[in-house]
C-alpha cells in the first residue's frame, strides 16, 4: 500500500471522499468507477462515482466538504498493469490520464480541499466492459484496504 494512502486512512480526524473516474465502456479505464462503487461509506470514508464528468460534480463535492478528496482513475505510469500510486495532484501532469475533457490538475484548482490521485496502471483501454484480471486484482486489494478503515 502506498504510504500516503496508509497515512491518510489512519488519520481518524479526517473525512475522505473517494471520487471514481473513468469510462466503463473502455475496459480498464473504468477502474475508478469499479472501486468507488464498492467502497462502503462510513463516518471517515465515502465515495462518489463521477465517471467521465467530474466537472459536473464540482459543486456537489465542495458542498460535501470532505477534508481530503482522492480521485481514483486509470493513469498511464508506463509500468506493469495493476501498478498503483498515490500522487498529490500537482504531480499528475507527468502522466497520461485517459478520458477527461479537462485535466485533473486544472479541475483540482476548483476544489476547496486537498486533492490526491489514486492512479492505477491499465492494461487495456479498448472498447469493452470488463476489467483485465490484473487490474481487477489491484482494485479488489485497494477496496479491501479502504473498507477496512
């Protein structure tokens, strides 16, 4: 588990909102949506599925006012499929994010809370509704970590 995710989840004074981003019709690009749909909301953690239109949720996310916003998305790190990393949003410009009309860095400037990216390396982003086995394994691992907090 990335240290930054571990430390964010262990801080019991913070409420974290996970926002699932991606296109569920483009195979592994739907990873953020898959994860956000499986997060169990509680006092400390909640999720919102935004798919490819995070810009439509800016007002709602700011009204929810979490202490931390973590955007879950498919990111091309040029690593093996299933690799994942927690990045402060200002580091995202170094990597490719697939299905956005506006960059996540630019969109993060419209939020009132700190924004992180939980990026997962895809294997396949071609047309299809199924996650690659490596990607699903990573997703289920991350869901377990988040839901155990």
